[in-house]
C-alpha cells in the first residue's frame, strides 16, 4: 500500500509512504505539478488499487485577499481533479484533524487578549497568532524527524531549515497510514 500526504498551495508538497520506504517531493510551480502528475500516473500503473491519499483541506482565513483565497482553492481543486482522474481514493482532512492524530503534545496557543476593536489589541492578537504558527511549524519538523529519521526535509542542501510544505505532507501521509481503513 502507498499512502500519500498532500499539502496543496504555493509552498505545497506531496509525500509518499510505501513498503519500499518514504519519499517526498516539493511542488514549487505548475511545471512541477505536471511532473508530479506523471509520477502519480507511474504509481497507478505499478500498483493499481493500492494507493490512498489524504489532501489537506485548507480554509479561507479572515483578512486573506480574494486572489490568495482563489489560488488556494484552485490548487485544492487541481489536486482533487488529478486524484479523481487517476481513481485514487482520497480524503479531505483539516489541518487540526491530522495534527491531533500525529502531533500529540503540540504547543497550545498563548491566551490572546480579549478583542475590543482597538488597533493595539488587533496587533497583539496577530503577533501572538504568528508566534503560535511558528511554534507549530517547529514542532511539526521535530515530529517528522522522529517519525522519519534520516530524511532531509530541506528544500535544498543550502537551506538552513526544513521546508514547511514537505514536513506537513510527510505528517499528512503518516496520518493517512495510521487512519485509512
């Protein structure tokens, strides 16, 4: 069985877990997506009916531009179309769902000040949300390193830190492996 985790979007990635090992691919642009489609086709040819996928269902966020939201949903739709065309069974899963299963002990957000409409409170709430997002990303990289020891999650050898999309795709694939029945 091959379990795929797909983190769609601008900095997305796809990660596969199979009996022969694990491997991830970063998807930086549309040309790369065509290459990934060929990769998925090869997987389907080699082991039909033995692939399962989980695609992260990313919500629109308040304050997000309409262009960003449209691009995000376009990316998700492209993945849904590819998976459906290849007859690969897949599930849409929210980030909080796969994180609860795979990232046990993830940091809780710091309590935010109560919203009162003031600009200072809005800035503080945004600052705390960004700190929490960075903590979650760092914890995800730690968990991925424990589950897949020896794998390099950097975009290139010159990068200092792990690629967020590849780390998330690996953890989504692990969620798929643990929960798919």
